[in-house]
């Protein structure tokens, strides 16, 4: 599970952003919405330990992220936090399979390789594994990036505008997949978005001002 307390962040030369406390248990989903500039991406980066707060705490499964040194934070993120972005950021010259297994190869773990066939099957990307990223549609790339985020069996799945570039059909399919997979893996799912279509799918919702 993940929760925050009194979280604030100061961008260099920017205003102090203060965030409402949030909590999400494994298997649950929370939508974080708000107007442009409200701090949605900043909050997501704080939750992922990619930014360090000016004050306050982020806890993932009992570990306080601001207490971790940068190298320990990177290792913790690799094991416990899955990230999905609006664009998938795959390496163009590698196949989808190579892209998906790259993070595990870097930390010399076999577990994701063993999990890949089942996960690929569930996300309907088995036939795409040997293709290059540019050969996939947006919706297919997004399903592949969900597989990449889930391969390490993270405690928390963080998604930044995962459906913004998708049509209604793919938006709903990707949202359902995120929810279903997070529930099956007992991961806490947090989605940052201004996509109103997602409010119909996810009931728990925090609005940043
Ligand atoms: N690198 C930066 N340096 C200074 N200020 C920044 C920086 N990045 C973001 N900000 C400011 O922090 C605030 C929050 O930005 P953030 O990108 O988190 O908002 P957002 O809600 O995700 O917006 P959008 O929906 O437009 O992506 C904004 O006022 C923005 O101008």
C-alpha cells in the first residue's frame, strides 16, 4: 500500500506545491485529477521517488521514500513501483520482448522472464513480442507498457495520463486492464489524469486544486 502525509514540493524558482494526504491499499485504485498546472505530474514523481519532497512523507509498504539514499531509492523503485506513461518510451531498435525484459536484465533477475508468457497472454501482446515498437499501434504500445510495469510484481502501479492518446474503445480497454491487473497482483493503482472518461470507470478520486 501507499500513503502520503503533509507532502509538499518546491520546484526550483517555482511556487510551493502542497498536496492533500492520500492512501491506497493493494488491490484498490485511486484517480488523481486536477486542472493543468495543479501538480499532478509532480505528485506522481514524488510517489515514484523520482523527486524528493520539501517536506512530508511518502510510504510504500512501510518504507519511507524520502529516507532512502538515491541508489537505494532506484533499487526500491525497480522492485516495488511500476510506471506507465502516456507514451511508452521504448527503445526503438529493440523488440518489445527485449524492451520488456531490459529492466530485469539490468538487475539480473529471472523472475520477470518466467512471468512474461502469462502476462503477455493476458494483455494480448504475445504475437507482438518480436516486433519493434514502431510496428505497434498506440493501444498495443500501451498494453505492452502495462506489461513492462507489471513484470516485477510491483506493490504500487503509477500511471501518468495512460489513456490521453487513446480513442474511447482503447481508453476503456486500457483502464480495465490496469484495474484488473492491479487487483490480481494486489498492487495499489494510482492514475494521474485529466481524462474525464476515467472518472466513469474509477470511483475513488482525489482532485488537486
Ligand atoms: N521544472 C520545473 N521548474 C519550475 N516549475 C515547475 C517545473 N515543473 C513544473 N513546474 C510548475 O509546477 C506546477 C505543477 O506542474 P505539473 O506539471 O506537476 O502540473 P500538472 O497538473 O501535471 O499539469 P498538466 O496537466 O498541464 O500536465 C506548475 O505550476 C508548473 O509550472
